[in-house]
C-alpha cells in the first residue's frame, strides 16, 4: 500500500522512497529491501572504487561501499580512479574487511588514505578499516584489529585446579596371591567437545579400582595442529621386588618403563597418553614393593600444550607425590610415602 503526501507518493507499492519523475533527490528510488550495501571484492591491483554519494542508490559501487580483501602478497592500496574525487564523493563512507592471511602480508596505502597513526599491521591478521571522504579529497580512516593474540575469546583452562586434593594417588595392598597397588593419570584430546579429557585413578588388589575424568576446556582455538602433554616429577623410583621387567602389571612400575620420560612432550591429539605407577608382589618376592614419584620440581607437574591458529596455549596442574606399596602376607604393611 503506497503512502502519499498531498497526493504525491512518498513510498510506493514497491517500497521505493521518493518519486521517479527525473528530479533526483538522494532518496529517489531507494528500496527498503536494499539498505544493506553489497559487499565487493577489491581486485588484485588493490584499487578501491568508491561510488558517488549523489547516485541515489545504496548498493554496489555507490555512496556507501563495503569491501573485502584477502592478501596474497605485500600490496599498496589506492583509489580508482586515481586522483581527485568529484564533489559527489565527499561524505562517502566505506569499510574494508582486510585479511592479511596466515602468512601475514603487509598492506600500505597511498596518501589519500589518512590514518591518525599508522597501524601496526603485523600485530594482527584481520582488520576492519573504516573511512569517510572529506572535501579535501582525503579519506580519513580508522583501522581496528579483531584477532589479538591470546585475546579473551581464546582460552585454555588449567585442568582441575586442586588436582592434588582430588586425585588419591597413594594406595597399598597385602595378602596372598599377587597383591598389587597402582595410581595413574591419562590424557586424550576430545576435539568434538573442545577439551582434553584427563582421567585419574588408583586401585589395589583388595578393593578394586576407581577413577574420575576431568576436563581441560578451551574456547576460540581453531586450526589445532598439535596437542601434547608432559609430566615433570622431581624424582621417581621403584624399590624392592618386581621392579623393572619383573613388574606383573601391564604398565609400570614407572612411566619410564613404558618409554615415557620426564619433561618430554607426548602426542595426545588422537591417542591416549597414560602415565602409570604400580607395585606388585607374589609368593616368590623376597621383599616388599614400593613405587613412588615426588612432584616438587619448579616446572608444572603436568602440562598440556595446544598449538593452533591463535598461538600456543598451555594448561597445567600440580599434584601431591605418588606412592603405591605392596607386601606379601596376611598383615598390612606400611606405605612409606613418596620419596622414602
């Protein structure tokens, strides 16, 4: 339904503002459905074409223009046509969405683009450049980055703060047969849920095992190429019976017996990394068995590292010492604790 003033249509049935009588005004034939400007790709030459604001139509190559450009080389941007603007360009606005690419190419601009201070282009990959053309024919511009390294939108939480209180990593057992005791912690990347699963537990031959899974969650990390984990005990050892190749468990008695060295990163992006400490005795054991690890080094006791488009991120946790102990016979022995 058209809207008229004094018999003259001001909004037509076609949702056009103004008239089509040849006496153009800024609003003539502007369509309500086309207020959003079309996005144009700047050509490889870097020439930015700004439309004449007197054209009366909001859209491609008109009074307000939006451009996008992905850089493939270092490039100087200019206006097209080069040189002075016409009177109709004054007041025209434009926006450029600039992607410097992962390579980080450097843009430069002819003097008709005026920045209060030259942006530090190398600090960020993506930039939003806004400009308005002044009567002197110079475009006053601002440039805003939106992917600062380690921005709040990209984060990786420390996994299970208070792990020392929640992971019961000391256990003991005794009896006949093959008494055993163990403690363990494992890591695997769960990409579908934006986290690393951290499963920690303990157990013994008399009471069975219990374990819990906690999570190191991340947000805003894209293009992940590496997820690794390391452990950093101050010292670790197995003493008494069934150490080294004599261990009766499927792992341990120390992580080093499974090829996992302290301070080394291991890939947990697609497969589990398992750190286990175990102790076991049997009727032929000449002594008790004690396996321990102290976690008192200056490095975080456990550290996960993620490498991605946004940079390198770490998640850490500190724990108390591991101590698992077994003795053969009907009487419970004494677990001496870590480091003893």
